[in-house]
């Protein structure tokens, strides 16, 4: 594939994506175009394959060892299943926020700088001051700096609230300057206040990153996203501007789901 | 007197129905209780016995400074018997250090491989093989030290005797490795998979995940694995008696023969008159060993408990 001079305006494109967990087919012919620089939400009933789509885009699904796919996934016009794709490089480009905040059991500081240290060219070492700057910038970006600046060396798994942990998990993606952020129900473990705070943050990040946000919360999808994808039983049913989808859904199933007629 | 309808909650009624199951249940409960209690009774019994045999000596005859600071263990001297354990303590310590230097890298490496890299069959096979190592009786290990390691060391290093710190250290290291490996593997398994996933999603390779995330997260478990390994090496008797040369010197190099605390008891206890000073002094060594292994195991236990409460 050619290296493109001008940035493509599609961040993630899946082409006839089918995915199997062992014998079980979880995705059927998924064709998606997630645009750059905006927030796209993904909704659908439990088990419809939302997480599966996300986890395919940074190929974290492969850890399982029994996942098979056909079709293609392009991230910034590069097929991520090409043989010459470097997984570390892909994951530098694509950051993932999980449902349960999962800071690593190391210090807050080390959490934030973790990705940066990994993706640095081997042998190169940053000056402490530069690292400090990177950590501070990332934590400021997620509005966490004032809360944690006095305990940067404390273990991140000890005394942060869930909201703070989730913000930290977002902060640690930023130093490597990813293009795409995948968020799998990032607020579902949080209380309403935490949810609002993280939503604000996601909105904050809009424009700079292409964000794909899975949520079960219809109101959240409406509030935070420009476009919306509705999935059902492993298929994409509808993909349109969020406002359109919630006001005038084109498909019966979408309307049913939005109105709460599915689980 | 108890009218029971089919709708009554079974949980409440179960205790009152004295059918065969109830008796079987009670029987096994009591049997388990007796087993559990007897373990405690035995431990306390052994402790009292050892302590009783050694106490007289410790309280009356023992010269504390001599016991801990003198390298001279001459219990059978007719004119002036001395009971110094320093040489044996040094010998035991040297062997333990060498054994850990061998066992720890080997065991931690094996545990990392089994827990983080090996899959399916390979993993099962490795675990079986390591458990088989644990099943080899210590006298067989001693035999290996005596018949295989001894000539091997003499030839490889061109030293006059191959029954020494190095030999005993290698043997003890191999003996301690299975325990350390299996406890270290448990420590790695206890690290939640979400950490691995998080780190891999950030772009870490499997190795980076291991040394940047898994090792720090499992470090308490590894520490307690190491301590239990030390306890194992420290308390081992037969193999070390056969492989160490049984010479009463403070070792200056790994090629010196030594005599371990445990081996001294094993070798001498049968030939001392019951109740004599010598006999009691051996029990004093026993108490000393008991105390140290007890401290080591307790520490390991506390560390493990610390992990669980985190
Ligand atoms: N590791 C796995 N092994 C086997 N099947 C899986 C695995 N993960 C997911 N599945 C199956 O794939 C389907 C899609 O799962 P997925 O987790 O993508 O759904 P989801 O839309 O994210 O649901 P939820 O809203 O509950 O998070 C489900 O039927 C699920 O049972
Ligand atoms: Mg999901």
C-alpha cells in the first residue's frame, strides 16, 4: 500500500470484516468508516459485537489465540493485518481505554510515561526534565494534574477514585500521540459525577483525536458523539449523524433499540 | 415434631434431619477436625520435646558467646569440650547462598516461562517434570552429589576434593528449585490479566510486559518463594551431609568442604549418650535451626498475606 501524502479523512475503515471466536462467528460483514477528528459512538444490545470491533482495531483480540478474521481493517489507510505491520507501532497509533479502569500496578508517573518509554527508539534516553514535562502535560490534559501532582510516585492502584483512574488511563495514551482512541464503555464503572467528568474530558479531546466510543448509555451517545453506529447481532445496522439517528432512525431495529425495546 | 412441607427452605431444615447423610457428614467433619488438630498437636509436641531435651544445656552449661562465636565444635574432647557452631553456621550459610544463586534465576526463569509464555501441552509437561524433581528423595540427591558431582567438580576445576560448598550448593539448589518455581508461578498467575492486556494495548511486547509489569506486581510473591526456598535449603540434611564433605571449617572458597548444622545433628545424635552434654548441645542446635526456619517461614507467610490484603 502506498504511503499517502495528505492525511486520509477516514481514521478506521473495515471492509467485509468477519470474525470468529473459535467456531462462533461474532461479526458479520462489518463495513465501517469512522471519520477523523470526530467522536463516533457505537451502540447496540449486549453481545452484539461492539467490544469485538474495538478489540480488533488494535488487534488486542489476538491475545486469545483462537480468533480468526476475514476482510480488512485499515487504520489511516494502512491495512493493519498486512504482514509488515508492527504491532507495537499499531498500538502506538491506536490507544485503548477499557471498561474497568486498569492502571498498571506501578506509580502514577510510570503509568503515564509507560507508553512513551516503550515506543522510544532503543538506546535513547530522555532527560528527567523532559519526562517530567511529558507527564505533567498529559495529566493536565485530562484535568488530573492538580489532584495527583503531590503523589506522582504513589502506586496508581492504591488511592485513586475510579474516575481518577479512568482519567489516568486516558492520560497514559496521550504521550505517544495516538491518532485514534478506542473507548469501550469508559464510564460504565463510574458514578454520575465521574461519568460527567470523563464525558467532558472526551469532548475536550475531540478534534485532536479520532474517537470511537462504545456506550450503553443512549443519552451519553447523544450528548457526546457526532456520528453514531448501531450494531445488532454482529452486524452494523445503521451508521449516521447522531442527531439523525436519534430523531429519524431509518431502520425499524434502530428505533426499537433507541426506544428501549431491546435489553 | 418437625413437620416439613416440600416447600420449606431446605437450608433451615437440613440440620434437623438425622438421616444417613447427616451422620456421614458429621463423621467426616469430626475426622477432619481431628486431623487438623493433630497437626497442631504434633508440631507443639515436637517443639516441646526438642526444647525439653536442649533446655537444660541452654540454661545451665551453654556459653552463649562460645556457642555462636567459636568455630570449635569439640563435644567429645575429654579434657575440654567446646560447643561452638560458628563454622557450621558459616558452612550452612555458604551452601544456602550458593544454592539460591543457582536456584533463584533458574526457578524464576522457569516460572516466567511456564506462566507467561508456554502454552497447552508444553506447559503441562513442564509442570509435571518440575513436580517430579520435587519427588526425588533427598538421599538420592546426596548420592548424585557423592557419585556424579564429586568427580565432575574434581575434574572440571582441578581441585583435590569435590565434596564441598559448590557441590552441596548445586544439589540444594536443584532440590529447592521445584518449590520456588511453583510458588513463583502462583505469584505470576495471581497478577490480574487486565494488567497484561493494558500493557500490551499500550504497545508493550511480551518481554516488556514481564519485566515492566509482571515482575514488579509479583515481587512479594517472588520474595516469599525465595524465602521458602532458603528455608528448604537451610533445613535439608541428608543430601548436604553427603555432598558437603562434612569438614568443620569456615569456608574460604566454594571449593572448601564444610559441615552443615543439620548434618551435624544427623551424624552425631545416634552416637551420643542420651542426656549427656553433647546430646543436649545437639538439641540446642536443633532449637536454633527450628527458630530460624520458623522465622523464615513466618516472614514468607506474612508477605503472602500482605499480597492478599492489597
Ligand atoms: N473471548 C471470547 N470468546 C468467545 N466468545 C466471545 C469472546 N468475547 C466475546 N465473545 C462473544 O462475542 C459476541 C460479541 O461480544 P462483545 O463482547 O463484542 O459484545 P458487546 O457488544 O461488547 O457486549 P457488551 O455490551 O455486553 O459489552 C458475544 O456473543 C460474546 O459472547
Ligand atoms: Mg463490550
